[in-house]
């Protein structure tokens, strides 16, 4: 059961002062009160997405403030930049992206949305090749930040 509660928009600037417009959705889901922000992009394209999950009785304004902070933090950091030879990982050597379906590859490999921009698995591989011989440490994390509800244990951890 998903019960939509509201729909709104907001524009936020990124690290390069480029504006991104987000559509917000507030829903009651089986595990609590979820608030989603998805960048408004042309149909069939990928952009930024952020979400939080709180208790059923969570204050919507408090959830929005947490989500807005998450958006600002996400847009303030650049993980990739265009270099002389194409896209490259920034000097911070930290890569964060959202895993999504690559329609051109029929699910054989993912499409990664990094800094609100889609990159094919091959493009990410080329960026990583500049670090040949280095060690890659990767982890997969849930895209929704759980801040309340039945998914948290007694210590506040998922």
C-alpha cells in the first residue's frame, strides 16, 4: 500500500552552480513515512535521486529538512570531472553513484548515475583504468536513508 500525501518541486544549485529541479513525493509505505526527491529530467534520462524513511508518525517537515540536507550534501561534491582524455575520477579518488538499468545493454551490465549524470559500465571502467595497480574498495548501500520506523534496531541501526 502506497498512499501519496503530497507533490512539490524545489530547485537546488550544485558545486558548479548549475541548478537542478527536484520533484518531491511524500508517501506512507508499509515500513513508515517515505519522502523522495527525484531530479526533473527529460523522459528516459537519469538524474539525481534522494530519499529518507521515517516512522509512520514522523513530522513531514522534519523529514523534508533531512532530505534537503542530503540533497545539498549530494550536490556539493563532485566525484567525476571532464579531463583532457574524457571523464575522470576527481582527485579525492572517491566515486559514488546510483546503480540503475542500462536500456542499451538489456540488463547485462548496470548504468551508474554519478553526479546526476549517467555513465555506462564501460565509461566507469575507463575512468578506473587511470588507477591501474591500485586497490578498489567498493560497497553497496541502500539508496534510502532510514531514520526511523520498524527497520531500525534498538540502537538506531538498520
